[in-house]
C-alpha cells in the first residue's frame, strides 16, 4: 500500500467535529469526484476506503443510504440527476464556490481539506521527495481550496496539468501540518521522522565530503612542500638552511602524509600548527628563489 493509500485509509475513519463538518467534507469529495454526462451524474473513486467514506457521509448528511457499483476497481455512485440538483447541490453548496460559508469553523475547514484529499489528493513518497497535491476538475474548486488552506495559515499554489487544476505544496513542514490537522497524525509523524533521518544523513554526507576535501587539500599541500624541499636539496644540503627550517624540512620528508599539527608534535621542542605552517612557507619561498 502506498503512502497516499495509507493516509486515505486513516482519514476514512475520522470522526468529524460537528454536523456541518460532514457537509463540508462531503461537498469537497463530491466536487473532486463527480463527473457529468448528458445522461447521468456519476460520483467515482478508485479507492474503496474513499467509497466507504462517501457512503458514510451521505448517510450522515442526507439520512439515506447510497450504494456504489464496483466496476474493474472503480467504485461508482449514481445519485440520480433530480436528487443531485434539487437536494445535493444546494445542501453541499456545490455551485457557490466563491462563498466561504462552506467552512464556518476551523474544524469544518479541516474537514473540507480532508474531503479534498480523499477525493483527489496525493502525497509523494517522502523518502523520494516532499510533494502534496490536490487534483481538481475546475479552477473555481482549486481557488476555493486554496482559500480554505489560506484560512488555516497554509500557503499553496495552483498549476495546470492536462486541462485540470492542481493545488500543490512542497514544504515538508507544511505537508506534515496539513496531515496532522485533517487527521492523519501517524502519517505526519512518519513524515517528520523521515525528514529527520534525511537531515542526519545529509549532515553526515557533508561532514564526510568535508573530511575528504580536507585530506585532498592536505595531500596536495604536502606534495608541494616536499617538491620545494627536493628542489632545495638539488642546490644545497638541507643542513645549510637555518636550523629551524632544516629540522622541519627533514620531518616533512620523513612523514609526507602527516598534518601540520602532527609534524609540529615531532619537533623538539614541539611547535604549533601555525608555527609549522610559517616555517614551511619560508622553505617554499626559498625554493621559488632558486
């Protein structure tokens, strides 16, 4: 079962905060799942948990049961055109998407977004990327959903794809906040845990890359220092250098892979990293002049 399917299974079993929440949630589902033809009106979904939820909400809102037909994994409801136009559309406020009274309370706004997710929502596998979207049929529905999300303090964007309007969010904190608010608490926690694991892994990778870069830098610098010392040796004995420089030159030749700190610890008396670096720079300057 995918991450999205798990979320929808959780949401399909949520209890709403008030009676109007049932209306808000069913309205949102119906807007995203209803198709119209010249002969009939069909509410359809490919998710059986969503089909059960529609059936449950329908009984709660209209005090009557509506059955669905399973055809090749697509669950279809046929409410009838007269009932849809005379009772469903007015009560669910399907044709006044510009008005805000579909979500009068915070709990109703959460219910509306839950319905939108059940009807056309999805979340990408957070191990791969952070992306939540709501696939809507009409621009007015997309705008209304963005408005409801905005009242919840959540920013979203709309894009068009194959003639449909997609409301989407990409920030993992925002996606987790939405999931927690609409009732998918365990999915929100899973998302947070995955993000923490990613941060830890990315930090470890950055540290490893930094260490590799430092090793490469140290190796390159040591190679240049040794080359300078060898150049000096071709012109004079190292013992002809000042004692402090001849000592560090011999230690560098003997321990080509060691860091400046380690080289300094081998001197007598020991010398700090900056002191070692200063002496080696003097040696390289002498080599340049030869």
